C-alpha cells in the first residue's frame, strides 16, 4: 500500500492532469487485475485522496479541475466546440456557461457543478482532426472549425462578430462536412464579414 501511496503522490505532484480514469491509475500502479485496481481506487476515495466524479472518473481531492479536460474525458472521441469555443474566441457574446462538445451521440449532464452538452455529429466529421487542437489534456476546435460545427447542426445560428474569422481556413475545412447548404451559408457570411 505504501508503494501505491507513493506512486499516487508522485502522480499528483508530477502530472498536469486534473481528471483521471481508472485506467490511468492502473498504468501508474502496474495493476493488471481489475478488481484489485478498483479496491485500491476505492480505498483512496474513502481516505479522501481521490474524489469520484462518476464511474471510472476521478479527481485529486482539493485540486481545481480543468472543466474542459473533465468534459473531454467523459466521452471519447469528443472535442470542445460549438458555443464554448465561439464565446471564448469572441464570435458570439451570449453564452450560458455550458461546455459544448462534438461526440458520437447527443447527451446532457451535470458533473461537479459543470453543465456539459454533447452534440452528435457524423463519424466522418468527429474523427477528422483538421482544425482540432490538442491542448493540455483535452481536444478543442479552432474558432473556424467550431463555427462550421455550429452551422452544421444549426444552419440558422446567429453570430455576433466575424472579424477574427479566417475565411480561407473555413473554406479549407468545408469538405469535412460534405454539405452544399453549408457552402452557401459560408459564402453569405464571408460577404457579410467583408462589409465590416
């Protein structure tokens, strides 16, 4: 147990992660037997070293959680996109603080005070990594990719500020979606952005 505790402490102090899966602990401790691994994780949860966020997902007790990392770990594959990125990048001004992600299926939940919304996109969109950046322990869309993701699921979506959008990048991303309607929408937005 002391060795496991030492390895856990080392993980806490050396890792940039704020959210851990059961598999992460198995890798640190070298456990191959799942029941033994669960017993160890449960022990550290009961002794307030770990906080259980949901089945198979834990945080270090007392350490601030990166909400994007948390959301991205709940479902894989997934990436932060839609309103979350558009607000962060100043493309939209109104936002209700939900963390929005592209995923294989639509789902809404609240974990540890964070409201998380997964929106379904087809596999050919979800699995194409063009315009998706790997940050510290999570994946997030560029503003151009997030704009297209948003228009892909809601063609009437209204934006507030197109000044920072790189329309060459947007046009390079369009083939991912394979929608003629989306091409028309982008053409209209580009024209509107040129009138600023």
